[in-house]
């Protein structure tokens, strides 16, 4: 009996590890076979549970590979027009100057109207900067509508693209550690997808701190009146910027009954929910707006996320047919501007629109000549030169914009 017991123990000791009894294995297998049908029925009955479990398993698989050193990535999501795409590409280039090992992924959507071809520009960037990768999302089908409101169409396309964005983010996460999803003002709906996937979501304001202050404060304006801005006929006192006549607010938000008004309101409400806001400006250029927004005065009843002033971002190369040429020939007004003694003044001047809604070359020339030849123009030129110097300082090593960029990248480690 003693020999038999020793023989049994010997059979169950292999390499110092105790083996499971065959009887116990059979019992465990029976329990497993019993539970599997029940578990499958539960998943079939509760699809949300199935999706949640699938998402959890996917995230564990994609983001927690033990021992696998995954490349770091950031995903940029611009709205379809070429101007928004170029701004995001320039942001991607800037991030690469600070962290060359980063992989920049840009999501591309399309709209059901002619917004201009982006293919040549995308092909050029992809060929010259391998670290920037473009992902073309499938075209979504819009519900039948008779609207000609381009802003509403863009918002609808981007909102309906959320499932596609989710799939693309999961696909990218298979091979990369995704530090964040950066969206522009039209793509705000994708922030909910980023939150679902536990990816930090950032806003990118390419228009500067002044317009950011306006969007920050827009929900407050909405809550203080029931009238449309076009009918309000008053000055809007927005923290950080000079008083604005209500009728001078952006066209899409003038009519309270317009669907685009609702979309921009929702977009503005999403700013406090983001992990941070990246702005194409530098602190000394818009010191008042930056200070006011950073201190939370534009969002009196909500949090203000961290603000990163990383500008100025200036396109180093443009779209080959982005308005600078017509049928391959340089436009006369732009040639004239380029020949003037002040280099890249980049000033905003009041312009009179024609009946077609465009500004003529003659109008541009008249306004610029007035700027160049008047005493007021001389003062503006001097101030512009000073700002140009300040921009170089901000972008140099140790400058405010370089410091803000470093803080942005450093914040990824804390997420």
C-alpha cells in the first residue's frame, strides 16, 4: 500500500510541479461545457454586454502587450476642407520636430460636394514625410436632405463617421500606443469615441486664442438670451476679446433655429471635456485672450482644460491649386503682394465683398496700398516687425511655444 501510494504521488509529480488528477480535469471540463452555452446565450441576449466585453478584450490585447515595445502615435482628425487638412499636417510636422520617433496618423473623410481635391497634397506629404500616414475612411451616406448649408453637411458627415473612426482607432492601436486623438471644431463628436476607447481627446484651434475665447463663451451667450444673434442688436462682451456686435458673429451661429447653430453649440460645450486645447498662437501675440481663457473666465460654470499655445504654425508648402495659382499661372494680386518691401506681413484688413460673395483682386490691391503708404500703415508695419521677432523668440529653444509643446508631449505620459 505504501509503495502504491508513493507510486501514485510519483505519477503526479513532474519536474517539481503537481499535475491535476484526470478525474479533476474531467470535472472541470464538464463544468466548462455546461457554462459555455449559458454564456453565449447571455451575450446574444445582451448585445451591449458583448460589445463591452469585446472592447475590453480588444483594449487589453492592443494596449497591454507584455514585453512588446510598441511605437508611439498621435491621431489627427481634420474636417474635409483643404485648409483644415493643411493645418493638421503642419501640427503633425511640429510634433515630429519635437519627437521624431512619433508616428502621426491623419484620418481623412469626404463630403458629398466638391470641396476641392486633396489628393495631390496628400500624396506629396506622404511621399516626403514617411512618419505621417493617412487613413481614408469610407464615405458615409447622408439621409436625404435638401439643405445647402455646408457647415451642417460637414457636421452630419463627421457625426455619422464615428463608427468608422472607432474601427480605425482600434486598428491603429494594434501596432501603436496611441497618445491622443486631436480634432478640429467640426470633429468634436469623435471625442466620445476617444473617451470610449480610453484615448485622450484634444481640440486643435488653428484660428488663435481670440476665436477660442468666443467658442468657450458661446454656451454662456446661448443661456442668457432666447433670441437669435442676428436679431439681438447688441454688443457681446466676451472675456478676453473686444466687444463684438452680435450680428458680426460667424454666420453659422447667427440663426438660433439653424441646425448648424446647434452643432456649433454642442462643439463649444465639448471644449471643457477635452484633455487639452492646442492653439496656433503664441502668448505675446494674444496675451489678453490667452490669459483670460487659461484662467477659466470664458467658461464660468465648467472646467477649463490645459491650453497649449504652440504657434505660430505657418504652412511650409501649400496645395498646388489652393488659390495661389489659376491654371498654373500665379494670380496677379498675389504676385503684386509678394513684390512689396514688407515680407509676409500677414495682416487682417477689412474687405468689401462683391455681389458673388468674393473679394476682387482690385479690392485687395487698394487696401494693401493704403496700408503701405499711410502713416497708420507705417505704425502697423513697425508693430508687425516686432511681432515677427516675438514669433521667432517664442518658437526658439526655451521660447513659450517650445515650452508649451514640451508640456503637451510630457502630458501624454500622465494619461
